[in-house]
């Protein structure tokens, strides 16, 4: 009789555990929950992209300085930012 009671208790515990896991999964699989997770993940995407661009620009400026030192060309003020290289156009002076 104690053996049957033990197996009944084990079965009840497993059943409760399974029901809890299924309910948790169903709660996570609802469209509202999925939408919220996607919104949370997309929110940090802009920050990560901005950080990547800043690091890439810094690396480009560093590499440009190394190349200028290697060929003996002096640094041009403002040339460390992409798109800000000085021109010889007299209209811009």
C-alpha cells in the first residue's frame, strides 16, 4: 500500500510540473508576449548600430593616421572624419 501511495505522489508531482511548464510555454507563445519580446530586442538595435559606427569611424581615423605617417604626409586638420576631407575648390574658402 505504501508503494502505491509513493508512486501516486510521484505521478502527481510530475503531473503538476508538466502542467506548470505547459502553462509557462503557452504564456510565452501568445502573440502579445512575442510582440513584446521583439520590441524589447529591437530597441537595443539602434544603440548597437550607433556604437558600431562610432568604433568603425575611430578605426578608420586611426588607420588613416598610420598610413599618413608611413608615407610621410602631414595630418590634414578635420580629415579624420569621413566626408570631411578638404577640397581645392576656391568657392569653399
